[in-house]
C-alpha cells in the first residue's frame, strides 16, 4: 500500500499544527520555521498531490524555507532586541 500525496500532505499539516502548538507552549524554541514549511507543503500536497511526490518538492521546500527563516529571525530580533 503506497502513500498518496494527499495522505502525506495531511500528515504534514498535522505535524505543522503540532509544532505550532509546541511553539506556543514554549516561545522562542524556533519551531515556527519548520511548522510553517510543513503547513505550506501540506496544503500543496492536498491541493496538488502529484506535485508533492515529484522532484519539484525539494525545490519548493527550499523556496519556502529561505524567506521563512529570514522573516522569523527578523521577527525574533524585533521581539527581543
């Protein structure tokens, strides 16, 4: 039984929600970046399941990770100078 893109997308969304809850419980643990990436990839996987299982997936992940990391670092710098 193979895992489909929609199932993987749902797993990513659930993992992202869990990481967001963990970040809310202990702020500053820098779990916001992986949570955001998982939520976006999960949404992509649920909308376009074949895209999530293709070779485009690592490229899309890199495109999401870089700006998310930069924005999160800037947010934490403003939050606690």
